C-alpha cells in the first residue's frame, strides 16, 4: 500500500507532481499513506455510527479486486453496481478500479426495463446488488441478461445458487487468492494506466436510448485535482454523502473526499438527511439546487407557522441577507447600518438556518442544475457559502 510516485502511467506521460495519483487506485492508496484515518468511511447500523479505517478500506478493495479476478474477470471487463449509497458501494467501486474492471453504476430508481438495457448494452459480467429484496424483484429481468455470470449482494445472506453470493464471500475468495499469490494485487494495479476506461456512466436517454459514456482514470482524476487544488483540504473535514453515487457529481466528490482525507458519512436515506446532518455536523456538503431550495422553503414555512411577527422577521432577514451578499460581492466595505441589521438577523434567523446543516459548515458545493440567484444570495448572506460547479458526464 505504497503511494504513487510520479511514475510513468503507460501513456508516455509523467505525473507532474510527486505523489500525484494517476489512477483511481492511487487515490485510495494515498488515503492510507497520507492520512491513515481510523474513520475514513462511516455508516449507521443499529442506531450507531460505525467506522471503516483508511487501511481497512484499501485492504477490502484489494480483496474485492482479487475476488473478481478469481471469478475470471480481467482488465476491461464490466461489472454493474445497482445499490444505494453505502460503504459497500465505494468498496465495490474501488475493487473494480484496483482490478482494472470497468464498473457501470445504475440508478436504484431506474425501471426494470432500463436496468436490463444497461446491463445488456454494457455486457456486464458481474452485478453488485443492494440486497436480497432487490434481487428477488429483478429475478425475471436478470433472466434476460445473458452476460451476467455472478451476482454479489451487499447486504444480507445470498439465497443460494451458483450465480449469487455475498460481498463477504467475494472478499473471502479474494483473500484466499491473495495468500496463494501475494504479488497479484500489485500486479493487477500496475496493469492499469491513466488512459484506461474506469467507468461507463449511462446518460438519461432523453433523446433516445441511454448512451454509455466512457470515462478514463485521467478524466476523473483531473477533475479531482483541479476542483480541489485551491481549497485547504487536508484531513480536517467531514462530509455527508447524500446524492446518489451512480451520478458522476457525487462520485467525483467521493474521490475528492478520499484523496484529501475527508471523513465520509453516508446518509441513511433522503428522508433521514436532516437528522444525519445534525448528528454528523459536516464541514462540507454537496447537494443539487433543489436541496437548498427545500431547506429555504422549510425555514420560511416554519417562520410562517410561528406567527405573523416571525414571518415578517424572516422576510426582513432574507432581504438583509441578499443586500449583504451583494455588498460582499462588490468588494466594497459593508455599511455600518447594514452590518448592524445583519448582526440582528444573524441571531434571529441565520443561525437557525446554519443549524439545519449541523452548524459546522465551511462551504457547500452545488451542481447538476442551475442554482437560482435568489437562493445563492440568501444562503451566502446568511453565512452559508455555496460554490457552484458545471459539468457533464
């Protein structure tokens, strides 16, 4: 588990900075070499937050990679992932990257027919699935997916049969192979180069059938490096993962988190996100504009329900926030009268808005759609910094 060292990546390129990752596997290795966090990945189980260390994350990823190799998958073969956000999702992704296997994320909200289309179009040989319930729902669909040779369940016991096993069983298979061939994990990683395809992400298909977008390790890593180089991210931050990892926005965010030693907490569900925010108190939060719009709408409704005076105070504070944000953006000194009004509004309204996110945010990142100017000004003026990004799969 040594970090990358400005090595040649197989495409006649040299990494410009020592220790800069050239493949996604390098990102995970860096997390151990530079941070070695005891709580790199965090998830809720039986009402308590459980931790997976950086070292365990890499060891399990290596075992998954070896397990895939034991199943007969080779560099360039495809494995689909159909599951909600969880440590297992990240570990399966990492295992694929360590093995040179191209993973194919699929939305859990996709109709069965869409699932079948993607699996067949990608010719996925392995399917990572959330649990037995989802497996039983998809039984008829999977019968029409001839390329699938093995189904791996993240959660619960496998129902039996030669084609279905648990993630734990896959890891054990990989662990046993690693004992017999100690150099194999390193050899699999070394065979992967920056220009190799890392993932196939399917478009929504609004203008026809979904198309699988081939993203290389270099594509994703360049985004990770360029999107984070101007910010102080060095093992001190905490993030809550809410958006689906099947989308490239959250997926890239996850790689940023792991590369920079940011502790990741997986939200239990969209419905439990407000509760998880208060528990985790993240310093960084990635969300689509609709999340911020809903937070504002909820705060405004709560103020209205508290009475006419509270509603008027909230509306006044919103106007002050917008005025304050515009003054900040202009670069001119904040007028004393505005500063005074802002101080009052902060105590009365803004502090409660920040408390919704846990009260510990350094900044938020939004993308996936345009953020309304009003929402940007309100949150910025209320002391919640929102950075906007634009990208395409």
